[in-house]
């Protein structure tokens, strides 16, 4: 298990933009599973939407991307950064609301050199709430 302190070693993100609380599984170069616990205190719930708080879909995809960054870090890219290049096939199936625990899973579709391709899913309980495929570049910390 990887706690938030170690996640912050792998990623440059910090509150309010760190979208991972814990990584529960990592298979180097293959897959990772992580958790984001959602409370009404999340900054985005204040404006999305007042009276009907819903986690923005783009932030669910961001959480998947951050999990991919941790996976790349644990798979030999320590000291490097992972940058989004593209998002494809994103689908949002059910709203994510305060009190939900978002379980994220990413799988490496291709992970050679600087360009990695991932698929990711997000679940609340046993319900699929979002999915996407995305491409990222692993490179030195400074572009």
C-alpha cells in the first residue's frame, strides 16, 4: 500500500489538486489501483453544482492520470514527470457525489520509452462510473 506521503513523492500535485488518497495495488509496468475519498469539503463541490454537488468528470479522468503517474514512478520513472498527451473514449456513466469512495484502476496498454498508453476505470462500490483511455509522456521533471 502507498500512502499519501509517498504519493506526494511521486507526483508534484498538492491540495486542492491531489486526487489520490491511497494506492492499494501496484504491478510494476502493468496496473495500479487507487482510492479517492470524497467529502463535501472538496473545493470543486462548492461550485459544481450548488445544491446538487457532483464531481466533475474531467477530475475523475485527472485522478486516473495521477494514478498512472504513480504507476510510472513505481515502474522505474522515479525522478521523472508524467504528462497527459491525449484522452480518448472517455465515458461518464453515473454521478460521483460527496461521501462516495472512488476506486480507480489503470492498466498499461503500452509502456515503452517516453510514451505510455493507459486504460482506466473508476468505480463507486460495484458501479462503473467512468472510463477512459489516455496517453502520457514520461520525461525529465522540467520540460
